[in-house]
C-alpha cells in the first residue's frame, strides 16, 4: 500500500481528503501543523506528501525545504495561495505539483496518482541510475559513455545539452525554472534576463524530439519553467 502524508490544519478538509484517498486504496497519515508533519516524516517512509502552505508552528515552505534537503519524495502543494508568485516560489522550493483551493476531489486524486506513478518509475530505475544509465520510456542517457538515444536513434549532444537532459532525467517528477537549470548546469548565478537556457532547450529539442514544435520529452510549464514529459514506449 502506498503511504501518503496529508498536512492540512483545517480539520474538515483534512478529514474529507483523507476519506476519499483511503477509498482509493492509499494509506493516509494526517498532520495538522508543520512540526507534526516533520516528526512523522522522520519516523515513517512516505511515497507522497500533500502539503498546505499556511500551517501553524512551521509553515509549509519550511516543511518543504526540510523535505527537499533530505530526499526526492513527491510533494503536492494544496493551498489557498493562488497568486503566480506563490506558485513559482513553491515550485522553485522543490514542489512537484501545485493545486489551489477550492479544488475538486476528482482532480486531486488524479494528480496524486500521476505523482505516485512517476515516483514508482523513479525508484524502479534507481539501480540503472547508480550505474549511470537513465531510462525514461524510449529515451535513454548513459552518463558513463556520454551517449543518448531517443526512439532507438543515437543523438549527438553538446556537453551543456547533455547536462540539461541528464538533470531532467535524474529528477523526472520535478519542474525546473530557468534559473534552477542555469545554476545546476553552468554552476553560476542566473541572471533573470538571460535567455541562455531557453536557447539550449530549443537546440536540445531540435535534436531529440520528433516534432520540436510539439515537444514530448522536454515540456514547457507556462509561467514556471520546464519538466520531463510522460514516458512513452
């Protein structure tokens, strides 16, 4: 049974969400403030955390920072904060998805299942990842031999294109901002007006995508950045 930690200080919302997710066959632990959430995370292994931002004792951003300092558990933010800057900040801190209140249970369940599928795939490929081989559907990257294959065809990438693709494939559930990509690949502080990442993403797409104008592997998340697309056979 996949285990989910639900962190929500509103007792009614917490109980409602827990009830519906339990009906879907998930094991649910509830926490009502940030300190309780962190204590549960220290004590148990979870496959997903659903996290409110406006929490007592330790706020959601503080909880998220500590989760990301220790691992790659998927985090789905569920918050009444619905401004673009709140969403961008949540994703930059390492959230994998962001839903705003009010919400529908059907959409929440669908997003939970999508994140869990990606996390299971991520763990299934961990043995390959340790040997330097990353596989995502019909996309394969070998860090040891510096080789990339897309749909069975070998692709010749520059060092920076290879590093960008490796970043996405190492963290297949993450949404990365342009600043995060630049700082991870170039190892320098990003300038907000710099289009370097966008240019390299376009070049990478031109090499690995069947239709670069309709990308499947490297997808744009409008207003936020880029992410790895769903794996395809």
